[in-house]
C-alpha cells in the first residue's frame, strides 16, 4: 500500500511543478492566487455551458455536460489528478489482495448531503446498483466483471471480480462510480416499484458527498449548486455555481464580456482573438485524452462495406479540418486512442489522405459515381464547421452530404437508436486507459446508447477487447491493444479526426480555475476576486 501513498505525494509534487503549463500565458501573467493576497471566499459563479445535462443520475448517461455537473455533487472512491494518476478520494487507500479481490479502506466521518453516513455499506449498495440490470446503466459494462461486494467492517470493503481485472480502481474513478446516498437509492427503488423510471428520484434531486449540493434545475436553462458547508475535506470557496445553458458560441462570449457569465465552456478557437484583445478576459488551455470523430452506421448501406468507410476516411484531409476549424489547437488522430492513454500505439499507421485511392475504393464497392447520404451533428459551431468542411471535401469524390442538426438530448437518443448514416461526436476517456477508450465504442456488448454508435460487430475485435480487459501482464496487454488498434484502422468504423485541446474562456476575476484532461472543471478552490 505504500506505493499508493508514494504515487499520491509524487503526483502532488508534479502537479505543483506543472501548474503553470496547464494555463495560458494570460493566466500566468495575472499571477493567480499567489499574487492576489488572501483567498477571498464567496461569490456566485456562472458557467455558460453549451448543453444542458441529460441526467444527474451517475451512470445513467455517458455525456460530458451531465458529468460536468455530477462531478461537483458526487465523489468516487478514487479520482484522477491533473496527470491522470489515481489518487485517494472517498477511499484512503486500496490494494489487490489476490488476483480477483480488491480491498478499499474508506474515509471516516463523511456524511451525505442528507445527513446519512458514508461507510462500507453505502459502497456496497452503490456498486450493486451499478450492476443491477433492472436499473440498466448504459455504463454497466465497466463493472460487469464484479461478482460480489463484501463489507469487512464499517470502513473496509472488498470487491471480488469474476476474472483478474487490473483496471477496476480506474473504472471506479469514472463518473459511473459516483457514490449516492443509500437512503436516496432506497427511495429510488421504491419509486421503481411504483412504476417510475430508474433514477427518477436521484435525477430530481441528486444527493452525494461532494463540496457542492444540488439546489435547482430549470430544464434547458440552468442547474444551480450551492456550497456544502459540512464538506468533510474543507469548504469550497464559492457560495454557488450555476451551469447556464447557452448553446450559441457568440452568445456565450457576449455573456462573458458583459459579466453575466464568468466562464464560457467551451471557447471556440475562432473567438480566441476577441479574448486576447480584452483586458477583462483570458483563455485557459488544457491538452486532453479525448477523440473527435465522424462515425459511420456500419449496419446501413453503403457504410456496411468497409471499402466505403475507408474511402470516406481517405478523402478527408485532417490537416484542413484541424487548421480550418480549431485553428490548430489539436493533435491529428491516427486511431481511436490519444497519446496520453495507456495502450496508445505510437507506431500505428493510419489511413493516409489520398483522394485518388478513395475514388478507386468507391468504384470497387460499386459506387463509381458516389452516392447521397446524411451527416448528423448537434448544434455547436465547431461540429457544424466540421460537417460543412467534410461536406465540401467529400463532394470531390461524388458523395453528396446533407447536414442535419439536432438538439443535444435528441441527438444522443437518435444516434443511440441507430437512425443515422454518419454523425459527429467526441469521446472523453475519463480513465486514460485503453479499455475505456475502446470497449464502449467498439465492443458488440455496447451497441447504441452505451457508446458503440457505429454499431460495429466484429468477433475478432471483441475477443481482443475481452483479452485486453483481463490481461494482467502490462507488456502483453499493450500488444493486445496494439493489435486492436490496427484492426480498427482497417475496419474504419469511424474517421478518427483529432485529439483537441480543451479551451475555456474566463473573466479575469475568476481565480484558481483548473481543468482535467477529461474536461472536468475543478471548482472547489475557485473564487471570484473582488
């Protein structure tokens, strides 16, 4: 167990040394909290965000706007730091006591927002709910290997798995692993017996142990959280945080300029010049473990033919998209994993941009003159720009693309049902592990809403992903994931575009803002300078 403490303290030292590198130069020139004297507590922070949450029941959904809010209400047994190392949260330490048993020691003296105590029994109730098919979490695949949760004493719990799974602690650091009040879980089950949907009680008023508490949700408008004055690890500085739904990029920027909002999340790269010209605004930049992609519905013609998928991929110039849409604030994707993720293969060779070869592949597949199709996106300027760029490029090989824009919630639902031809989406790998970067997106068990919205079904790929999940030897695990990535380049279920930097705009009075490579904003230490 000493190794976990060592990793914990080393990560703190590394975070301190690297803090300046996480922010943009304007943040550095402002000096942050070190130059502003004593921390001024209080303030009501308003974050203009691009989309409303879909659900506040952890694990019920798999989208970043929902995670953004949940992250502040709930805590998990473990969490990831700025370098994606696992560090203690509600668990103080953990160890693998044998091949299929993990033991977690828990924080003492922690209470939920409703006054219920946090203990080993609360962990057991939560993990069993994550696994419950009646609840039907789309993220349940992340805990499908768990066989039993055993309470050893009030603050010790053991989790037993069907097979050795070295990634269990990391998976429990996903939003799905958020710990909910056991009393509220009991109330939610009672509502289910009365015919309500799973999570209805939790979604209406989520109760966790986090440094903010839920206050109100005006659907489509805002979600407001207030400070948890009884938080076990020191109060947050802010009095409240409001996630205000502002879909339009220019409107978010205008709100920032007038002071109606303090943070714009995200910031469009095309608006950076306006930020740099303002004395009241600054940009925050964070590299990511994300993937932006164009997905193909592999169950629909013509995308059921991999030659067509390869042709589309080879007809699109990534450099043109990266430079033209995000102004270069991204790294070109070769395959589905970003360089910061365990399992990334730096020797992977992707499909090269080659318009003539793309035309040949289309002819081989029976489409010498191209075809007509649709490309779906939600209503964000960046994704609409990607869509229009792809539309223009594909026209060169005879593919006529009609762009359809949908509201975020409807968008996720309909592409989860497989109603699309092509679609644009992103994936934030919140564990920085190949298992989460590949299995949800490509395994047959996760078709549709859980993540596999390309509906690819490949037996060889499934076997590789299952083997990678269960392999305990690091080198062999890397070899398995390398083979899986090569297969995914060949099958081309999606066009892997980029691993983009996350950009956020903030007013200069916002102090101590940080962001993880998973896009989660760290708000506990934030305050508004008066």
